[in-house]
C-alpha cells in the first residue's frame, strides 16, 4: 500500500477518534506534520473519567496544529490535561485529543458538541480558531468505540482491508468493566430507595462519649444585646432594639483541634447527620459543550465527597424530566453507578424546570426511609418555557410558585420540609424564577456567572449540608416586665409571628450548619420606672432537635435587663446592634433598588444604593471600620456597577442582586458572580465547613499535589472508599 493510502487511513481514523490502533502500525513511517489528534487503544471507565484521582493537571506542552494528523506511537509518554474537563489525557486513555492553534488541548468528546454548530472560539482563551474538529457519522461500531463511516468507500480498497482487520479493543485485566446503564422504564412510585443500613461504627460513635460531648447543651449558644446598657428611669422608649444572637457549635473534630484546621482523619471520624440529596440538572440544548462537561465534573466532585450513608438521586430535565439514578447510598458501588449516570448525560431539547422539580419532589415524597437531612439542588441555565409564559419578573403578577411542587413548599402542612438550593448558570437563566423557587422552599439562590466556578459553588453548598448540627430550631421571645410589649421582629425570610397579646413571639429557623450564626432584631417598648433601678425586658428560649439522636433540647437565655439610673448622659449604642441594623438597612435598600430596576428606573435604583452607602458610612460601626460594614459597602458598590445599563442588568445585575438578597434574608452563604473565594468581602456567611469543602474543590481544579491527599470524603462514617 502506498504512503498516500496510509495518510488516508490516518486521517479517517483520526476524524473518527476512537478506533483501536494495531501494533503492526507502530513501525510504519509517520507523517512529519505536527500532532493534532491522538488515538489510544485502552479506555478508562466512565467512573474513572469523573474520578478525582484522574483530575491531575500537568504542564501542557501542546504543539500548534498544522494541517496534518497522525496516530501516536503506543510508546509515547506525552501527557496533557483537557482544558474543559481537566482530566488527564494520557496514553491508553481511549479518547482522542484535539489540540487547537492556541495550544489548548481537549478531549474530542468534550469539544465536539461545543463546535458542532460552527463555534470556533476557544472556551479557555477565547481565541478564534481557523480549524475545528469534525466528526464523521459512524457505521458498524466496535464495542465501546465510535467507528468509521465507510459509506462510499471502495470495498476492495486496501484502506478497507486495514479497517476490516482492526482487532477488538483491549481491556485492562485488573479493571472491572462497567456496563452502560440501560434506559429502564421509571417505576410509577419512587419507593425503591436503598435501605439506610447504618454501619455499626456510626451507631457506636453516636451513642458513645463523643455524642455526650456533642449534646452537653452547647450545640446552640444564645447571646443578647440591648441597644444601650442604660436609659433614664423617668423616660419611656418606643422601638427599643434588642439583638438576639445565635451560634451553632463547631463539629467535634474542630472543637478538639481548636480554631486550627482539623486533619482529615479527625474529620472523617466526625459524627454528623447523613443526607438525602436529589440533584435536578438542566440538560437542555443550551447546556451542550463546555457547560455540560463542567457540570459532569462538578457532580463528580459531589459524588466523591458524599459519605457511605449519604444517599443521592439524579434527575435530568430538558423538554421532559427523567430520574436517571434512584436514591442510593454512596458506597463504592453507589459512587460508580452515580458517576456513570452523570457521565451518560447528553444535552438536548427545551427547559422544563417544573417537571424536573416534580420528579425531584416525588423522590423525596415517596422514599421508604429518610436520612435526617434532605435537600434538593437545582441547576439551570435557561428559562422554563412550559409552565411560566413570561420569562421575567418585570410582571409582578407572575406566580413562579407554579414551578415548585406544593409538597415541598416551605411552611406547608405535609410535614415535608425540603429546601431547594437553586443555581442559576450563565447570563440566560431566569434569575427571578430561580430565586422565587429557593425562597418559597427555604433554600438559597446562587448565581454562577462563569462556567469554571460551578464546582466551587456546589462544594460550598454541600459543605454546609454535610455539617447540620441542629434541626427544627425555634426561637421564642417572651416579655418579662408586665408593661413591656413586643414590636416587629426583623428576621429576614424566616417565618415569624407575634402573639395577639404582643407578649411573646416565635421565629422558625429550621436547620443550622456547624458554626453558623443567626442575628434577629427584636423591637420592644420600655416603660418609665417610678423607683426601680432596672427593667427586665425579655428572655429568649431555643428549642431544637439533634439530627443524630433525635433528642429535643430546650435552652434559655438570661433575662435581658436594662439599667435605669435617674439621669444618664448620651449612651453609647452597642456596636453589635448597630452592625445588624446596617445589614438589614442594606438588604432593604437592595430590595428597593431591585424593584426600581424592574420598573425600568435604573437611575433611581443606583441612587437608592448610593444613598444607603452614604447613610451606612456615618454609623458608629462603619467609623470603627467594622468588617461587615466594609463588606456591605463593597457589595452595594458592585451592585451599582451591575446596574450601569439595561443590558448589564439583564445579563448579570438581576441575578447578582437576587443572590445577594437570598444570602442576607437567610444569613447563609451563596455563590455570586465569578468567585466563591472565602476571602471575598461578599461571603460574610461562609462557615469553616463550607471553606474546607471549597478548598478541596480548588485543590482538585488546580491539580496540586495536596489534591491527592484529599480524595477521601469529609465526615465519612469510618469507611474509606476505594479511589476510582
């Protein structure tokens, strides 16, 4: 066969990407043109593709592409990292490689969907390509491989002789093959969840000494701060403010390690409440390419960091929704199957958020057993075109609650309290509906502005979910002095109520993560005192459930007492109270600015934020350079910039502002913009557990040596999973 025939064979094989190259070709002359695509004879399993063990970044030394394609020798030791999925591209990986003119390298399957519609922009450096990878249609596929389209080829051609002689693919003898998941029909009732089957080690630990330390009355700490310590006895005061401050305990490992970072062995032995997690993922056509590849990588991180008693279910939705993976424990086998289910996702169709959430709620509703913590993660990059006719909340009458099943509405009477943590992906998602979904269910709304931070956003969220230390927390406030009455309770989005006699009030807080803090401002009237030296205003009571033992604990604060001297000078306002007033003032101004912007008045919206910044700058906490006040000012300034024009507001301002409102209203961290950096001033609510998980994610993404030491899940239950 002439050299031209071999060149034809190489090009044909290269374009079809996944054909096994026989060893008999190794000694044949190779094209002198530089390498653009490689074909490997051995394929990693689907689980291995998503395993952090393979997320190894190495210095890339790509060669700028020319017009030639060649097959790499099996003895080649070159190693690169795909710039989309960040998995290692090495000899024997079973995946073809495309190296662009800009020197960035990609797995063909990662970049193919990104360019199939003619997109010639590098997703990493935004350089415009002159050459893009193309995939020919396939015929007669080999097992586990794409094949060569031979339609129209001369059947007696020497090239066809080579194709016919290609041997079956080699398999690694020491790797158990994972077969593709069959598209089995869904059951009518989702009661096929895997049994919880708590391990003895876990049961022993939660009934031993560590549990007694965990439940010694220190899970929740209550502090109260009156706005001033003393007030003249002859005067009465309306709207006197008392701050109620709650803080949840740290995990046991962190308590033992002080404030220093606990080592991984301690964390892996820490008792914590296992989680039932349902991920509802958008796989509509707009998710094709880089977005879907990064979503798969992020889900791989979540799967690897769930413990063996945590359970996961995966729902994928486009025009319709389908449960890809039943609620299963993340044992070694469960992880393998979950990774494979995620890796099977293909982007297509429209966006039916309501159907996806219905399936997610159905999994939660119909499960036979329940882990102590339950949550839904929703990710979408588009707008629901099936349930909500209009795409924006500029029409206030829109009822985005239609997207959320009644069974998981917060405060419903069904007994099912499932928060939906919603993630709006990119510039085209419907931030108003996603925020509404999270708000109604008691979850948070995060804005993922750039594709690269999706894994970090998920990591921050599960860092919280995997550290719940108190559930069903209720805060009761009761007046002590017979003439004291309660005024409004400033509690953000938490359900609250003041009783008819205004002598008591309740706040439903729900779950608290380890180290989380909550601040509520309680307004009371203070009567004049005829002779007393002090006035007892109120006392605070907390009732909560321990998620591990199910025990109900009641905790009471000391009475809040106001000193009543005959004459007082100008009393210094508590900086703690002032700080929280500033936070609530900023949240109120953000809400007002958002309303103005939705009505088309961007100038007025910017003015509202500017005025709030001016007012905050004059407060005592701002003048003392309080960290929270500095953070609030930076946040308000960022929001002003995102209201610079209608285009900027539509593309990112609305989502950024709604994510900020979600964070302030629940006092819980959300991902915003293009960063989840814990040092950023806008992440004041980030807990150490969130920060630790975020650090793990970033270590994986950077491919640092420390990543290899972080492959075990945090807070597992004593079982060490085998690396995949």
